[in-house]
C-alpha cells in the first residue's frame, strides 16, 4: 500500500522496500541503527512535498539522507518510516559569479561543487574531511565546517537562501539572493543545523568566495599537546587568523606514518599544521609572524616549501580519521565524544584531560582536529574482543562531554547531535531546550520530521 | 497601579509615567509614533524578566529600546505598553582576547565597544553609520552592519551567545562560548534581527577580530551611477573583496561639499570609495588590483595617501545621511525606501531606476551606501510646504520596494522592518511569512513582545 502510494509520486524505480535495499539505509557512519519502511529517491521539491504530505497523513516519520557519511545517526530512521535519499537531486543549478553565489540541489557532493567553482577562481569555503563523499545537504543539516572555519567560518556563514519543504508539505523560501538582509526572522539559519527535524532542504543559494592567490603551511612540533594548545592561544591573541590550524597528537602522527610512510612528519608529542592564505606578499608576512609566535614553545618549525609538500601534509591530515581504523585489524574506531568544541583558552587543559582519561581507562585516544577554532576530534578505538571495551569508551566519552560542558564548550562543533549525542542536549542547553521544543512543536506538530533526534 | 508595580521591580527612579517623559519614547528616527504607558530603565536581566512577567499578567506590550536611532519604528510602542530603556545596561562585562570574544550588556554604545577593544589590537567589525549613538542591542535586534560588511559580514556573524528574556519571563542562553557549534537549533541567529518580537536580549557574547595592520582607500570617479555600479560587479567578480565599497551619487557629493567644504571630492556623476585592508604588503597589492579594475570605466582614480586623508573621506561618507537634512531648512528627509538590498549584478539597473523615479516624481533622491554588498540608501527629501510631497515620496518608495522585490532583493538590508516596512513583508516573503508567524505564536502566544511590527 505504502509502496504503491510512493510509486505514484516518484515512480516505480525510485522506491525501495526490499529488505536488502532497506538495510543499506539503516545506518550511517555512527553506531546508530534503525530500519526504514521504505526508501525513495525524489527528483524535485514537488515530489518531496508530496511524500511529506503523504507521511503526514499516514503518521510516518520522514528522514532525509545525503551520503550517509554522518557520525551521529542524523540520517538513520531510528523510528522507521520513509527515508528520502536526496542523492539524485545533485544538480548545480547556477553558478552566478557576478552575484558571488551558486544555486545547488542538496545532493551535490561537496568536492564536485568546488571543482566546478575553481575555474572561475572561486570556492565554497567550508571543507569537511568527507569532501569526497558528503553532500551539501548533509553539510547544511549539520552546520558542518572543517579545516578552514577558523578564518572562513562554518556552512552557516555561506547560505543565503533555502528552498525547504515544511512538515505540512508547503514549499518555502527562507532567505534572499542579496548578500545581506535585515528583513524577517532568520529562517535560513534556523534550518541550518536542524538536522532535518524542521524541514527538508531541496535547494540552496550559497555565497562563494574568491580563491586566495597564495597559501603557505607551517609545521610546528611540540613536546606535548598542551604546549601546542598554548601556542594556538598565542597565535590568535596576537591577531593572526590562519586559514587553518590543525593539531595531530603523537598517536595521530604515528597513525599517519604507518598508513603512508612517504609523508614526513617529525617525532613529536604533537604537531600543529598552520596555514595562512591571501595575497602573495601577505602570506609571506603572515607565515613569518606565525613562525615567530610558534618559536616560543615549539621544538621545531618547518615551512612547506612547495605546493606539493603542502598538499601532502593536508592529505596526511585528512587521512588520519579513517586511517586509525585500518592500523590494527583487531581494533575498531568508535565515534563517541569525537567532536568537541571548547573556548580557545580551555584547549591546553582539555588536551591534558583527554590524555589523562586515555591512561586511566586504558583506551587509546588519538587527538587531532581543528584546534584553531577550539574543535578537537578524539578518536577512540577498542579491541573488539575486549569484553568491557565499549563500556569504558562510553564512560570516557561521558567524562569528555561533561568536562566540555563545564568549561563552556559544545558536545558537537561540526558533526551534529543526531542520536549519538541527544542525551547531552539538556546538559548543554539547560535553559533553552524548551524553546527548541516549542519551535519543533510549532513547525512539526505531529513530529514526522526525523523523530528521535537532538533530544527534542 | 502599573507605576507602583513597576517601581517594586526596578525602583522608583527608574520608572517614568509623566507625559513629558513618555513623549521622548514615543518616536525614533523614523516617522512611526506611539505613546507608551510607562518607561522603565532596568539594570539586570532579573528585572527585565520580572517586568516581562508582569506585562504578561496585565496583557501589556513590552518594547525594548536602545538609543532610539532606528529608522523603521522598531523601538516605538505603536500599541502602547511598557518601554524598556536598555541604556542603563551598558557594561562591557569581559574582554577575553584569548577566546576572541567580549561579553557585553545590550546598552553598550557601539563606538565605546571599539574604543575599548582597540588597545588590544582587536575590533568588533560591524560598523553602522550611527556608531556614536547606537547600542549593540539595537544593532543585534536589527542585524545591523554598515560599511565593512562586504568583507566582514553583518552583526549576525559575530554573535556567539545571547542571554534572552523570553515572553514567559524565563531567562535563556541561546548559544555557546565556542567559536563554532553544531549542537541544537540556532536560537542565537533567530533572535538577531527579530526586533524584540521573540525575546529581549540582556547580554551578548560577541566574537571579535584582529584589527588589520593596514588600510588603503581608493576614490574612483564616474560619469554616472550605473558605471559605478558596473565597476562594483567587476571588482567582486575579479576576486577582490574590499573591506568597504561605498557609492556617493552627484547629489551626495554636492551635499558633502556644502556641508563641509574642506573635504575634497571630485566633480562627478558618482564616486566609489573602496577600502582594502590586511597585511601591509597585501594592501598595496590589492589597492593596485582595485585601481586596475576601476580604470576601465572610471573618469578618475585617486588613492588616499595618508591615514588622515582616508579618515576625512570616511568622515565625509558618514556625514552624508545626516547632512542632507541640513542643507536646505525648508526640506526634510523622509526615511522610506531608504535601505534596499539587491543582488550585485542588479545594481546598475537599480541605480538607473532610482534616478528615473526622481525625475518622474520631482523628488530629489540622494543615493549612497554600501554598494559592495548590494545595499543602497536612497535619501529622499521633501519640501515641507509641498502639499502632496509626502504622497509622492511614498509612491516613489513603493515603486522602489516593488522593483527591489522583483529582482530578488530585500526591502531592508540593515535598518530593519519595524513599522515602516511591515506592509512589504508578505510581498518579500510570500511563502515563509506563515512560518515566521508560527514561530512568533509559539514563543510569544499572547503577543506581548513588540506587537504591531514586522507584519507578524
């Protein structure tokens, strides 16, 4: 019955109800699981609206899904229902350089957008590690960002206007094609980061930015992570905003080395990879300034001399999250407590705390991430045969989350809340959760949009 | 009775109910008018919360007010009620350079914040023309911006966390002290630009930015405004993002000259003032690039050679909005249709259209503003003795608004909607007004927060 109704909307070949197909949509890159009743592949906003209206009539959950690369279960149908696989809505509709904007469908893969913009000398600055697979829709749903957010900000800073299908099946435009506006409530930013719980994004107008003329990467080594953290505080408070500022701890360095021995990383307790970008002359001036600040606490400083060397360093950095799972076949990475954000000056203390937890609970933790904006990824792995390994990992994650909240941080800086972190929402937002629930209730009174997420 | 109840909350000396005092709060810098029942000056969020609760019990409107420099009636109690004069909550609570943030009360005057940050080498980038009087609270309520938004964005881009008193009197924190977050709905951005209709901001954590090491100003002259508009399109699409890009049409040039004869501006149909900032060497490189692009269509180009010359040019630019009213004592400026925003490539056509309306309706229109982000200020003046002058001005404003919406623009780029523009909200947001109303109804079910605004 449901199958027939969905087929009438999107066509026979765009509906899946076989269990072998449904299985593929029952998980993402996190531990969350949930079986959908049906999966559909819509091709335009009209189809999405019709499906949402049908779901409303039937009281069925509707869950939008991009690439399924999410790390918190955001796209997993934990209460069943209809999964909307948005990957067929993957058109770059218009590249409008004069207006500094591009119009895309949500299924566009991040990397493809930047490949299309590059010949014009422009780019879309958010740069998630999952660029090769993640979709712009998923990035918007989670307010993703990546390595360059320290200077360029998050996805939120680049969305001018959205087309959204609301829970009642109406199709709404949230913003404006102008570069700034002071007219009306900011529905665009309300949708960004709402993880499909307030509406389903079917089109986006994104602001784009000129590609920098030059970039330079500085690699600074430190005896321990806390010294690296202190250096980040010094760089930023000295008035230098790098285009990227990444940390790799000793485990992360070791992981990169074992995964790709051709990448030359120094022996160190931690390294910072600091990129500056801009006009040719400015880059040299800023790289010198960064080097000077680093020299106070670093044990070694190296400037990548060629574009190729820089590219290899960034490649190594990108690999590290995935690489850790491949180093030891007996161990597997568990994505909990993996995306914390803290105020900059809390970084050294936080890094030290994570290290102490690793020792106390005998859980290897590789710490890396976008330290320049306070965002740390803590990669925990467990031995699959370790009886209480999962329990210890969860305890460590819980300790990390609680400390993060204690110091004014956030349990997710860029990966989202989804199912994985929903139990910490009240703790992080003790005064405002009820406001979020009021909004959710107002815009989705029957709770059909991605239920069971974000602690709503 | 009301007076006594309010005095019990904020103290006798912080309540005004005398008509001579109330009069001062019955208007702002727009044409909107409305008499309050009482004015209070709260000193902390607890007092604000108590007043909001009282207003809820009595069913009285509550209207927050900063400096009263708004141009759309946002702070005018058009339905009566209690005005909260927030100017006593004017403390800079903490300057936290390490975390790149500052915590302020909403009554802090914009200029004072930047004066306080300057010794640390930092600044708060939004820079409204009313810097000397407007408050950070008013700026946030309207998502104000100013000259440097072309590069630095609007107020929205710099607010990390807010303390807000909701309509039910609860005190809520909306964000995080981290530089980025992907946890929960973006209540911060929902509050920014909501003009006091969803909550009353009582504290804000703002991100700050390092002061650029150098700045350079290029003055380019053009035969007409359309050529200047075309040049702006060329500059941006060439991949140059100036820190400011302002236009003055011939009336604006003449106004500045008559107001301050010492400012040397060329005879021209229009001028662009283009500022680039950054590292010392980059500024020179970028200024050269700007000059090269301008030279294609400009009749003359001049680079301000000293900081003093730059300062005098910016000062002239800042004067122009106020100056026009003082040139001819018989004429007065009317703030309607004065804050439009259009996509960049619509600028030349829009400038031409405004000029043609000026001729058709015999209304002098001085056009100036932040053309680099598509934001034009159209300054209309009328002869006070002109019988149907006001009617003609309103007709011109109506034509301007409709054209702006036709080309995908916004009726307010930075001044807000308030009372002045509420009748255009349905036109600009035909699909999403009902969503805004759903949110308003959910968060302020009895409609006590700044009623009669934004077309809600």
